[in-house]
C-alpha cells in the first residue's frame, strides 16, 4: 500500500469525536451509499503511538501529488471535484439524520467531520485527478474554533494562510489604588465647638424662673449656675410656693369628688339574640316518591320495607343497606330480593346532578333478619369540602315511617345510621 504522508500527533488535534468510527466503517458506508469513486477519498491512518507519528496510506498504485504541487488549472479542477464530493457527503449526512426510526445523528455528525482538513493545500492530494484527504477530521492545535464554526465553513475553500490568529488574552487593568483616608479629627473640633455654644446659650439665655429644676441643681454642684442674683432667688421661691399650693388644691379636689355619691350606672339591656334559622322540614315518603319519579325511579306503595336517603347538594353520596345474605348498593341493585333505585349525582348516571338528591331501596317480600343502613360519601364532584347533612327515612311494615338525621364530610367516609329488625320492625339509631 503506497505511503503518502507522515504527520506528528503533537501538532494536530481531532475535531471533537472524530475517532468514534474507524476508517473501514466510514469508507464502506461512503462507497455503499455514494459509489466507488469515494473508495480513495479518505487516506488510511496508521498510528505510531510510541514515536508520536501517523503514516497515511492509499490503496491506489498511481502517483499521488499534493495540491500545492499542481498547476493552477489542475488545482482548480481538483478543488472543484472536491467541493462536489463534500456536498454529496453533506447530503448523505442529512438523509441519515432525517426524522424517523432509522435516524442516526452520531454517524451523520461523523460524516460531516471527515470533510474537514487543517488546510487544503497541504492535506488534499490528487490521484489522477481524484481528491484524497489526509488528516481528515483534524485541526491544527492553534486553531481554537468550535466544531460548529468549523463545520459551517467545511464547504468553502480553506486557504492555508487564513488560519485564525488567536488574540492574546486581555491585559487586566492595573489594580485600583485605594487611598486610606485619615480620621477626620477636624470634625471632632467642630462638634466640640457646637456643644460649647449650646451650653453657653442654655446658661445665659434661658430665664432663671423657667429653667430651675433638677438639671439646674445638678449644675449647681459643679459651680455652674447663671441664676445667682437675689431677684432670681426670690422668683424661684415664689415658683416653688405656687407649685405646692397647686398640688394641695388638686388633692382636696380629688378628696371631695370621692365623697360624692357615685351615680348608679344604667343597666344596658341585653342585645336580643336572633332566633336560629328555621330547619328545613324533614322529607316525607311522598317527598321521596315525588323526587324519585322526577329522576325516573320507582316508589312501590306495596313495599314492606323502604329505606330512603335524602340530602341537599351536588355531591355523590351513596346509600348502602346490609341485608340478610348480602348488601344492596348502586353496584348490586337486586341483593336480598330488594330493588335499588337511581344512583343520584353519579358520573355514570345519564341524568344531570340534582340539588335535592335522593336514593331509595325497597323490598316487596323482605327476608327476615337484620338490616343495617349506611351512608357513604363517594366523591365531591368538584364541590368545596363541607359537612353534608343528610336524612334517612325508614318505613317498615304498617308502622309509621321514622326519620334519622346525620352528616358526612370526608371522601370515602362511611357512616352507620340505623339498624332495622324486620321480624319486629324494631329500629335502633346508631
């Protein structure tokens, strides 16, 4: 295999992940996708790692000539063919990276990198007019551009003299010299002057009959007192006498007021407490039957046992009745020979939610035994959580119906309301 060129590894660096794919895989894919003319496009590298060199070979026996040794016309023709081959490789890379299950961005990027050489004059050779790339996918160590910048210029002619000059790092500005300021002793002198001026004003311009007090007595201990005239002493004595008379008069006035009878305070009549709001009337059997008929349910007057649940709200509240041998609910509407009416306010119910909601279970021939009435809060149906009051109506045999109140508040909560013994129609509220 003819030898073309030898390069030193220390002078060149790979363009990002150029070595992801070996020469054999890249060459085989180019020939398979683009034709036999690409079989000699990439020279084969053989690395001598211990010596720091890379030898570049080709399979052709023709004489290889560097582009720098060609005539201008031959060089222009060679580079024109090289540009067309680079364009075809870029088109192949775009097809490989096209959206779809077979897209391979990694191999597509590798194909774009092999079109790059440090400069076209030294590392593009001609084998009978066929371009051969040496040091493909490599840059000079002084070329600090990123892969994005280099691939953007891969289809343009690369002048060996156009290697970018790396600008020297900016010289940092000289450190700022901080001049330490001396303590402003002159300002302290001005403060002392202002304080002395204030003391002089206080001692010389305040009137003695107004300024006498504990502070003047304190200054007198140190010999500082501007009120030393006999007139000032007489005025001070008169002031003290008047203040003593005023205090005595205030004490006498307070004593006289204490001796006077204190008037009895009027008793404030208590504020009337508003009566509690009237409770809504409990539903009757007729109310339950009317609402059931509106909702499309039934209310058989011949039923020997009837259990009804009534509440006001759009929440999905369910009636459950444990009966001998089972439990009748919205999901098992015919347990224990009974019948369960419409599942009111349920999302599965075709009827819209009703504010005056009712559910009903009834038996024509109920089996004898114990019946436990329960109420379950299935879901809030986008309503604000609250304490939901409800009423349960139980009609057993010929006895008058009995109503029981309760409340429920938590989603998933089940409340036992009553126990009914159908043998005697005895009812116990839980």
